[in-house]
C-alpha cells in the first residue's frame, strides 16, 4: 500500500522516491533502553533482545529492507523476527528481502497475515473485484512473504518482551507494539497534524472502530509514542484531538453531500471538489473504499439511508 495507506499516499511516497524529499539514507536512532527506530515514510521500530533484533514493520520496499539489514549487521545484531503491525505495503515492503536473506520469522495477526502472504488481496479488496494491471502496483502490493507466527491483537508477542495492542479502524486487525522501555509504536492509528491539514482524507476501514481506538489511546500510558506517520512524542493528546476532529469533519461533509439523493460517485465528486483531489486508479480505490466505510458508519448511526432506483444505490441523509 502507498506510504500512509491514505487516499493521497502516493503523492507522499513519490516525493520521497522521486525528488520532493530525496531518497534519504536510513539510520538507526536510539529512543530508550533497548528500543530504537528508523525514521522513514513509515517509521520502523527495533527492539534488541540478547543481541537479536526484532523489527516492528520493515519499510516500503526491497531497498528499505536492504538498508535495514545493513544497519542491523553494522550494530552486530542478528535479525530474528519482524512483527508487522498490519499488511499495507509501506509496512511490509521489506519483508520478502529480509526473510530471504536472513530466514527471519514474521509475526502478524490472522487477517493481516492473509494479505501479507497474498498481496493481491489488497487491491482486490479495495476494488471489490479483480484488479487490473494498473491497480496491481507496488504502492498497493508488496512482494509476498511467509508469516510464520499468527499472533493475537492483545498481549504477549511470542516469547519476546513485546506486547501487542489492538488498534482496529485504519485496517482490519492492526496492532501497536509496546516495548519494555515504555515505548509505544502506534502504527497508522494517528497521523501528523501536517498530513491531516494538507491531505484531509486518511484511509479508514472502520470509522466506528477508529473512533473507539482514538478514545482508548487517551488512556494509554507510555513514556514515548511513535506513530508510523508522525514524529515521536511524549504526549499524544493533541494528535488524538486532531485525528478525531478530522474524522468528524469528513463524516459531516459526506452527510451534507447526501442532502439530496446521491450515488457513491456523486459523493466522490463532492469530496474531490471540496478538497482539490485529482483522481487516478489508485486514488480511486483508496478514496471510494474509504467513502463506503464512512457511509456505512453514517447509516449505522441513523444519519443516512440508501435505496435502489433504476439500478443505482442512492444515499440520502435522514432528518
């Protein structure tokens, strides 16, 4: 999946890859105790246990995997395990290279593991049918890798000292990872204020679950928080507020777009006009899928309803 699994991810990832930000050389940064991170388009965590490195996600592609392995070997560590927070391509893109080179294990929750092993499921799920060649691109499909351990979304992760934290909403069975050093890697549960202000729409699979995740994060106690697409910080309260506010804004915009009977395409047109969105195949897959999730949420809340007319699904807000 593209950089943030946002509807506008590709613009960001392309900037890193083709000019805007340059293809920065990756580097390991010490956070606290045995916990480290690699800043990248999707931040990567490292926990070191008995000179064995455990990766939390693996970057967006083979080149990321190559750089990560070099950095780990320079430290004298052995890559033992990759824990994938979820199956978007920017989080699992280095898996195949790293597993091929080191034989490392890979752990993920059951639903995410299916997509990691069978990446075509990603564009197929987003499109709702067989994806054509343009949809089967590297932004939506990583190279397949073998998940050796299915883990729970809560509790201990295998025999490591890491703990999983369920963070559903952005994707089907996404997790965060907490290290013994009090560092919480929060995957795509939170996006930076800059991203929200510039791009507005983040990809969301389950709006209600995302709002519940944001609420639960308010009571999460950690010394340092590391979202995948925001800077590490000691206080995530302001980020939670910003993400929650943006979700409610988008929901209200879609609600108002249904003031008159509207198809999905009508809603998409309205969003493109409001937020200056230029569409392509990948953008369409991400945006249309997200809008469906918002409409489903609004229907569950009793704010919109649908009916069928002349073969079309028509949405309209309820008074």
